[in-house]
C-alpha cells in the first residue's frame, strides 16, 4: 500500500514543500540524483563512461505550465548536449550513442493550453538537431497515460529524420501490447519499463504479477523483432530473462541494452558491463528533483528503508 501513497504524494504541493524543506532529505536525494548543475551531471556521466557504461542524462523537470519555462528547459538541454559532446567523441571503441539525453515532453511545453503539442515538438526538434551534430542520442520519456498519444506522435516525427530517437513504453498499461507491436515493426529503440505513475484500473494493471507477466511478453516481442530493446529493470529475474531471450534470438550484445537508474544496483551494472553487455545508466540531475525522488521511493521498499535509515542517523 505504501507505493500508491508515495505516488500520490509525488503530485502533492504540500508534501513537496515539506520534503524539500527538510534538510536531511538532501543526503538521501544525493544517492539518486547526480547534483543540481549541468557540470555535475556531466561529471557523473564521465565517471560512469570511464567504467564502461553507456549513459542517458535527464535534466529533471516536468509539468511546465508557461512558455518561458519550456524554453528554459530546452536551453538547459542544449547546454547539456554541449557538455556531453566530448564524451560522445571519446566513447570506447567509437560506440554510437554511448551518450544520450532523456527528455520529458511535459517539461518542453506539452501541457500548455494553446498549441502545447506543437510547442513541445518544436523544442524536442531543437534538442534532437543539436544532439545529432554533437553525436549524442535522444530518448523521449513517457509520462502518465493522458500524454501517450501526443508523445508517440512527436517521437514518430523525430524518428523520420533521426531513427535513433528512442521512446519509452510502460508494461503496466493495457494499451502497451499494441504499442510494443507497432514499435517492434518500426524497428525503433524502445526503453521498456514497468511504469512509475499511479494509473487507474481502467487503463493499467494493478497487480504486480500482471505487470510482470506483461513485461515478460513485451521483452519477448521486442527481442524477436528488428527493434532495439532497452530492458530497464533492476530485477535480477527479469535481467536473466532478457539475457536468455537475447541469446535465444541470436542477438549480438550491441543490438540491445540493459538500463538501470543512477544509484541503484551498481553491482549489477558493473557485472553485466564486464560481461560485454551494453548497460546504460539513467542519470538525473537538477533542482526539480522531488517528483523523480518520490517515484524512486515508491518503486522499492528498500529505497524507503534507506531513506528512513538516513533520516534516523542524520
């Protein structure tokens, strides 16, 4: 029951003010968030790349409600891409896409009342064009179910000129079965997650067993296709499934990825990278960390235990 409570709290302004105003929280946030500045995000990216890991960097922020804010987020990504460009050039063995940025369209103006979709597309295109010049790839993040059609449409437009643009699909949603089939046929790069938003039963599975079963089906569909599956999980059983399915499909290690979050299961990250698999670490940074932080707590009881222990010893 704790997970849904935390997901609700992630959208609560009152809870946000209380958590952000509590000084010891910062010590815990530092485990999951790579600092507040672009320089800190790039420095962390460089450290992980030196350890043989691919990276995707997220300038934290979502639900922007004014055009100036959306433009500021776009500009922050352009600055980030400039910082990551040397890293992309230095990638071990010239690995294409070793450095990537992840963008949330709600941070680029998607929810604006007038022309939000077009504004987000324009800003996402600016980011993608800059990334292409710098040798950096782009991942378009997925948010709650109300944004999916717009997000997939924008991703489709970006992929017409830059087919390496990726998107995210969430296994907890009923519609994802069809979305996975479509992306598999398109040969797209697909980050498959279980889903980190509180969704109603009308659109999403509510039981963990059902979400896990859907996740396994989607892994199998993507591995059997021309898509590039990006299996985002910290569950050892799901990781073993992905590895076995890739072997059965006779996939080259470079044709799919494991993806994990910064600060979580670093042992698994290094273990699989050492085994020759592509492991991409999702690195968030920025001052707007609250929503991301609360969703990480909601995902795993161990994260909550870590939080409470840190507070108790602060």
